């Protein structure tokens, strides 16, 4: 699988030179803790990197071995995740701890459920190395729930994300130019969406 990761220029250079990719462990990572990539979508990675890092934005491409992947594009896996959610809710109630909530772009409940589920799977000897899911921005996300045309099943800014849970599954990393070609840009200046 080929994925694209948005970051800062300095970090991108280190990754290309062989520094290990660090895991995101935010409490609102929607697929749980891991290393996030846009599947076959370099411009999506650039858009995110520019919004987050401005003039310091950079993108790397990566060859990823999904390994044992919990793929939510397979409808058979959704009931498995729903069962994990129900178990997680019961476990939280048993401890009296407050249940995390998803509020707009902050997916704290999703993150907690995925981390809980993956932890249970490790205990059962079935470790997932990656998670793959489609993301369709809701009305509260940047750009909103915008269809390609009236009644279309195609949504602007929808994409597939990969959460790599095991760094050794990232086989190779390379630099990406702003136009989506491989290699470093000679001009490190900032470009806006319109050019």
C-alpha cells in the first residue's frame, strides 16, 4: 500500500534519512494510537500539513505493509467494532470512569474504543498491525458534508486513512513535492491552495 504522511519539513527530512516514525498518541486519534497516512492521496496530506504547519509543511510518501489489518472497508468488521464499543462502555461503567465523547473533530470515544479493542486483541494473541477506514467529513468538519453534486454519493474531502500500529510495517519513505511527484521541492516556500 502507498500512503502519504503530512508533517514539518525538518521531520520529513529526518524520516527520509532513516529516523523512525513516531506514533501519534493523542486522546482523539480517531482510529486509535498509531502512525497516520492518507491512502494514495498526496494532495490530501499536503492540505492537512499546510493547515497544521503552514510554511513548515512537508509530505512524505511511504510503502506500507498492512500485515494483519483491521479493515473497516470490509462490512464484516463493523459489527466486531460495535461489539468492542459495547464492551468498552460496560468496562467504563464498571469502573465508574466517565465515558469519553466524540465532539466535532475530536474523536475521543473512537480513539478509546480502538485502543481498547486493539489491547483486547493483543491479549487474545491477535495483534492488529494496521487499521484502514474511510473518512467522510461531517458538517462540522472543514469543508462540511459537501457532495460532488446534488444527491451524489461522492463527498468532497472524503478519503481513506491508514493507522499503522507497528512502525516496522513502514517499508520505505521518500520525499514528496507539492505537485504530488516524488522528490524534494527546490523552492521551500509556502504555497496556498490556489497556487
